[in-house]
C-alpha cells in the first residue's frame, strides 16, 4: 500500500491540510489537549476496568460457594455457617463498594474541566472516556443488585435452617423430659398404706406436677413456635408439622396420666379415710370398754350407766363403720392391691371383733342391770349341807313342795348359780386383760403415728432448706445477694444435711412406714440402720463452724430473700438445728414405745435400739468435746474411738531414779478433763470461753497422754470411794483420779477394764497361736512335791481346760486383797469373805500372767498382807504354765517412751522343760520391788513398789532375805515381789515390743507360775 507523504515547511502549510480545531495550541490550533492528563485518565480507566472484572469474578465464585453449601444438621454448625457466610458477604460488599467508589472518582475527574468552565468544549476522547467509565459503573451496579438478591435468599434459607435446628433441638429435649415424666408417673403405682402416706403421695404428686409444668409449658410453647414457622412458609414444613402434633399428644398424654393418678390417689385417700375412721371407732370402742371398771359394773346402777355408754357409742357406728365389705371391693376395685386388700380385711375384722366385744359386754351388762336383789331367809343348816352354800331362793322353796326329786334338783340350783356368778369375775378379768392389751396396742399405734408424722415433717423441712436455701446459693440470679464472706461456703453452712435428707427420705422413712401395722417391731428399723445414723456425728461436729458462719452472715439479704420466698416465720438457723433436735427425739419416742411393749415380740429390739441411740448421742456429745482440744500435735483419729470424757480432780506421783517426786504435794488437786480412747488417755485443761452459742463452749488445752499399752489401774484408793488410780510404766507415774460421783468412777473403771481386757484377749489369742506351733517343744510341767502350792493340781488343770474361755473383767481392777492362807491349808481360799473368794476365783482365769501372792507360809516367812491388786494394760499371753517374765533394766533409756504393744519371747528354763515347777531361783544382783507391803513384820521387810533391794540369801518357801539399798534395813520378802534390776537368770522370760525396743513398757517380772494356787494376782504386766 502506498501512502502519500507530504513534507511541510511551516505551520501555515499545516493549516492547509488540517483544520485548526483539530490541532493543539502549540501548532496554532484551538484543541485543548494535555498529554499527561490523557495518560493519567487512560491509566485510571484501564485499572478500573480490571477491578470491575475481578469483582465480577469474585462475586461469581462466592455465589457458587453459597449455592453449593449443604445445610448443617445441628444448631452450632448452622450458626457457624451463617456467621462465616455473613462475614464473607460483608467482605465482598466492601470490595464492591471500593470498586464503585473508584469508578465514581474517575468519572468526576473526567467531568472536572466542564465543571470549571461552562464554555469548555469536550473533545471526542473525553466523551469516549466518560462513556467507558459510566458503562463500567452500570455493570457494577447490576452485579451488586444481583448479588444482594441472591444473598437475601441464601441468608433466609440459613436463618430458616437455624430456626429448624433450634426447633428440632428443643423438640428432642422436651420429648426426652416428657417421656421421663411419663415414665415416672407410670411408675407411681403406689396407692399408699395409710391415710398419712396417701396424703404424702398426693403432696408429692402436686409437687411433681408443679415441677413438670415447666416442661409442659415449654412443650406447648415449642408447638406454637412450630406452627408459627409453618405460617411463615418455612421450607421444612413437612418436618415441622408432625413434630408439633407429637408435642401436643405428649402434653395431653401426660396431663391425662396425672389426672388419672390423682384420681387413684383421691380414691385411695377416700378409702383410707374410711378405714382410718373405722379404726379410730374401733380403738375408741376398745378404749371405752377398757375404761369401764369391772367392780362398778357389778352394781345395777353402774351396769345401767355402762350400758348407756355402750349403746350411745354403738349409735355412732352407722357413720363410722364399714357397712358392706362387698361394696368396698366393688367401689374401690381400681386401687385394691394385695396389701390394701389385706388391710381392708384386717380393719373389717377388727371392727367385727369390736362389735362382738360390745355385744358381749352389752349382754352381760343387761343381765347385771336386770338382776334383782333377793332377800336372804334364815334356815337351819342340814348336817350334810355345805357350810358355805348360799341360801336357796324363795322360788326354789316353792318348787320343792311339788316333789322331793325336783326339790333336790332345785336346792342344787342356787349353788350352781352362785358358782356361775363367781366365774363371771374371772371371765371379766380375762376380758379385762384382753382389753388392756388392746389399750396398749392403741397407745403403741399413737406413738407410731407420732413417729411417722414427725419423720415426714422432718424430711419435708430438710428438703425445704436444701431447695430453698442451699440450692439457691448456686443460682446465678441470687448471686448478687450473697455477701463475700458467704461465697463458696455452702458446705460449711449446711454440713452434710443433704446426706441426712437422702437417708431419711429414701430409706428410713419407708422402713418406718412398713412397720405401721406392727409398731412394736420398729426397733428393728433402728438397729438395721444404726451405722447410717453415724452421719449425725459428722453434722454435729460441723455445727460450731456453721453457727459461727451464720452469726457472721445472718444479716445477708440472701437469707432474707429466701425466707421471704419460703414464707418461713423462723430464720435459717432454726432449721439448721433440726437434725440435732431430731436425733435426740428418737430416744424419747423409743422409750415411749418400749413402755407400751414390755411383753411384745419386739421388746428386746426396742431396748437394744434405745441403747444404741443413746450410745450415738453419747458419741456425738463426746465428739463435740473432742474437736475442742487444742495443742495436740498428733492425729486424734489415730488414738481410736473416744470411749469416755469427763472432768476430774487429779493428783500425780512420779518416780525418778531412786526417789519419789510428788508433784503438787499441797492438797489442792489439778483440775483435768480426761479423754479415754481405745489406745490412749488424754489429760487436758478445761478453759471456759466467752461468746455465744458454740463459741461459749469450753476448749481443752492438751497437757499429756498415756498409752493404754502401758497403763494399769487401781480401783479402790483408801479413804475415798470416788478415787481410783491410773499408773504408768510399772508405777513410775501414778495418777490419783477423783470422780465427781462414785457412779462416774465405776463407769470409768469399767470402761478402762474393757479396754485392757480387749488388749489382753488380742495378746492371748496371738500367744495361743504361737503356743500351738511350739507345743511339741514345750511339754506341760508336772507337779513337784516341794512346791509351796502342793495340792492345787486340779485347779490348774481345770483352768488349763478353760484357757479359751472369755476373760473375766474382774481381773483388770485392783481391790483390797484377802489375807494369805494359813500354814498347811494348801487349798484354802485366801479371802476373809465368800465374796472375795469368788472374786479371786474369777481373777484366776487370768492364769500365768500375774505375780502370785499368798504362797504357803513357812516358819521363816511370816504372814504378809498385800496392799494392791494392780493390772497392767498389756499382760503377757498365757496358756502354758511355768512361764516367767523379767523386765529390762530400769537404767535403760526409754527410746520409745513405753508406747509399745506387748509380744513375748519365750525361753523356757531347763527345769521347766523337765516339767518341774518351783519357786524363783536366786540370782545374785539387785532387784526392784514390784508389789507394795508397807505393813511388814518382825522378820518381814516393809517395802513399796519401786524400792531397790539387794539379795543377801535365799530362804525356804520362796522367800529371800534382802537389804533395802535406800534405808539399809534387812528382812524377808517374797521372791515373787521382786524384779531383776542387775543380774541375769537363765529361766527369765522377756516380754517386749516385738523384742526390739529397750524402752518397752515391760518393767516388772514374775516368778515361774506355781501349781494353780487360787490366789488373786498382784499385778498383770505388759
């Protein structure tokens, strides 16, 4: 293609070819053109066009994503999808708005020259640029409108999906609740076994209906919500409509079940009211019969008055009795189960029995009321006539004129009538006995009704407190009313009240209700649940903390608001005291029941239940004192069960080395509060506190404790029947205890005796087990002719046969000992009285564990009198004769302070293995006295426990001649009264704590067990 090219040399020549309007000013034209501005506009327009294209593509992709999204099946997922899509839509709209803003900005810049000067002429390029921008803006607006329409539909669908999921979730929850309630109401088949029980069931049904009304109302509201969704043209109408119908059906079914249940209970209430009325009528009738004195009814006036009372009472039977039993069966057929049917029959039988008793009494009273007084005519007695026969009546004399035989028969008639009349009082007494039993049955029933009524009221009060106060403490709506000092302290305030409520509501109340027909058997309910009653001890132990917290926060608005809601006249603290009051009430009711059940089947159970309840009350009371102990470093729980506690006057006497140190030698004693545990006795000082309620209760400062494994007791202290001794570590420490009364002293001594006996029994069983294992190597010894106790073999054999018998408790207390037997009387009982003899024989059941006193006297061994009979808490086990014990040296350090239990190591001597039993063999060295003998004699050395002596020579009959190392006096003493301090015996046996601790509690020794001499023991050591 050839293009002509013109070469121009000047601007005017250019004007000849191109019009000036098409040339710029620099070429002499009139065209308004700026190249940089054109470049700027062109670049902006192309950038805007690219933005429009990208925005359209983004909207298309987002729309595709929304369209392809599946609707979730749960509320949470649907909410997340709706939230995510809404967020993305907002971002897309933001990008769209930025594009529109950019386009409008470009369009304004293109129109700027025309806006500055109206005379400005717009060239074709500017017109094309404006058209391009306007076209792009229109395209954006159309895209935005389409997207908004699509998003509205998508959002509506998501929102309807969310509504559907909420509806479905609510439907599932409500349906589950309604199904559960329907199951519960269907399970409520009990129609009650008494009037009070039915009333309680009706009250439970009303409470259940009130609680269920929330779920029913929610179900009906959900059904209305579903109907609203259908009216709003929800896309899932086919799913919503069946659910709404099902909800309506569930609500109607539940309401009908409640109505049916209420109808059955109303029928039951009506029947039980009728039965109760009949029972009451029968009881009142029996009481009326029992209250009519037989002696007053013997007179005509008394009989007539009693007859009027009976007839008046029988008139009330028309409105109080069960008239027709068949009518009852027919009318109440819907509720008559086997138990209720039997109850109706029993009541009807009782009613008939009562009516029969009334008819018999009525007939008897009518005879007495119609009886006329007959004059007694004086007649001469016949020789063969009975001297005590009553005179014949005038009628019989008249009839005797007819014939002799008839007269004889009629003359016997008055005697027979008299005999018959004499038998009537006997029948009256028999009837009176039966009536008395009926009266007692009525009284038992009254006590049982009181027990049940108060138990139900108690359960309701606990539930009221738990729901009205305890549960409200967790209610977020009430949180602003709870003070800072009360927050997170529900367990302190209410303790284990919820545990107590569940026990009584679910278990104990139902068991009591099962005894309503046999009140005298209610003791078994208490015995079977005695362990559960221990929960009260925990509640009472927490009560001081609860009361302290209440005093601090009693003005809290939370309590006032709760009290207002519950419409209680009393504040919360009164209800927190209910468990304490209830556990003390049981023993009163049991006493009343026992009073009217003396000869009934369950009397023993009632007595045992009463004792158990009193034991629980004592344990609760003791535990309240126990928690007030301060200053004790250990764990009181490790000391075992608290057995006794009380305040005493205490004197102490300690032995340190060779000397005695009497603390508080002045006559004023220390006041101490003692706590006797299974494993230790604690001495505390009582301190009174100032304050209110439990804060006013005393506290106890811990002073010291004695391990029961090293404790002994002396029951009788000379000069005061209220004193006894507790000694420790072979009388190294002696505590003289003075009780407020002899009765308290006896109770403490008995309790300590039980503890020591239980320890002895445990040790004895362990010893017997080991003895059986070693029996092949430990043959029984044979009697020796030189034994100072010759002739007592049969006693030993008898006791060996009784090795497994229970231990006698008397063996654990000390008392004044009888005099030793006279010379030559080997079998004599060493007691001045038969009572002491019996006591010594009882104590002898603790064979092999005591040092024997009262051995046969010899010419060189004067009589001596034992001062004490002391018992160690952990004596050596027995079962084999010829065992002896020796102590560790008193010089040995006490590494464990005597807190050890006794286990023995047995090393039989050669003599014992050969079967010989004789007096203790002399071993050179120093000994310590373990038995008191302060009286002494011409040749006998007076001594006290703890004195140290040195053996000079060995005498006959088990006596040694010794020198007192303190006073340098010399004299004869029984070898059995000494314990080795320095020296070593081949026949000695060691009793220690697992043979490991040199500081064991065993600090005394005994001679080899002699041949069954029935003397009391001076000491049992452990």
